[in-house]
C-alpha cells in the first residue's frame, strides 16, 4: 500500500490494483455511485496512449492527475497494463521516456495558465 505523496507500487498490475481499481473497480468495468467512474474495460479511447497519458497527468472530470504521484516508469507500466488487459489489446507499449515527454508537455501547459 502506498504511503506519502508518491505511490510505492511497482508494475502495472500492482498499480492498477492498489490505485486505479478503487474507482474503476478490480475488473475495470467502472461504477456509478457517489460519482461516475468510467469503465476502462473495452474502452476505445485507450487506443490512444496520448489520451491515457493526458488523463493521468491532467486529470479528467472527477479523476485527479494521479500521474504526478508516479515515476515515469510507473506511468508507463500502468498505461501499458490497462491498454493490454480487460479486453483491451493495444500492444504498442509506451516507454518511460514517452511518459516523461508527456509529463513535460502537461506541466508546460499548466505553467502557461
């Protein structure tokens, strides 16, 4: 379990299980309750790794920008895991370097505000 301002989990499966599944559910099918948590299972928007990276670094609707609490390696691991599991078969894996570039891009845009 994570403690402090950064996630300690390693690997996409562990990150998903301990960070993402709380909202998106262990089967990634999402939930509706106090808020709406969209399904990641079979989500066609995941075809774009750039979309997933943008959501992790900037947030979307009620999802906070959790990528800021992850290393570039963790970001790449969880993005690749979600895009290749739960009925998703997007196998064009991203690297930690691509995660770093997306982080810089998201940070530059937020600095402009």
